[in-house]
């Protein structure tokens, strides 16, 4: 509710309806508690991405579905929205590190799917980590950055742009 920097262990204890000592029984400090919360978000995001993948779809269709679902999750989840805002406005180091952890999870997920697609000969051999990074950054640019100064793109427009700029280069 308050973002990382503005949240105190006293507030956490009050909202959880427990004594502050109880929280310190499980977590030695605020950073450790925050890291545990982010770990839960990472699990949720992976589940969201996995559920979006359809066995009858191509790699690129599934990549689009997974990336859109992950960005939707990130933009709708109250804590991630607050953390992104805090990172932009304050630049809290711990928040920056944890958001980087979220990004790394997404890249790792995409990388795994790219490697499977390469094995199935759906796409050309490529550096799967760099390709996953570029895919994510393209989606963030089209979904988040573009909207700062332009009319938001529909999911269909994003899929078409993804195909136009990216798919043609890897398709066999």
C-alpha cells in the first residue's frame, strides 16, 4: 500500500494484526520480508505465464500471450505498480534490485521457451538469453513506454508489431 520505503515494520505488524516481535521471529529485517514477498510474486507470475501458453499455438503466438499476460499482471498487481512508481520517483536501491529480479525471472522463462522452440526447429538457433531480453524489452517499449506519450496500442496491434519487427527475423 505504501511502497517499500514508506512501509515500516510497525505498519506491517499492525496490518497483520500481530506484534512486531512476531514478524522478527520469521524475518530479521524489512529487506528479508520484502524479498520473501517478491518471491511470492515471482511464483504468481510464472503461473500466469504458464497458464497463458497453449499447446496448439506456435512459439511466437505463445510468446505474445505469455508476455502480454506478464505485463498485464505487472501493471495490475498493486504492489508491483507501487514499486515501479517508487523506482521511478525515488530510485530506492532495494526496490530496483527486486524489480530487476522480476525482470530476470521473465527473461529466464522466455529463454526456456526459446530453447524449446530451437530444439523443435520452430525458430533459428540464436542466443536465447539475448533474444529473451530483446523480446521483453520490445514488449515493455510497446506496452509501457509508448503509452507515456501516445495512445495505448491494442493487444492485436502489439502482436502485429511483434511479428513485423521480430518474428520475421527468426522464422524458418
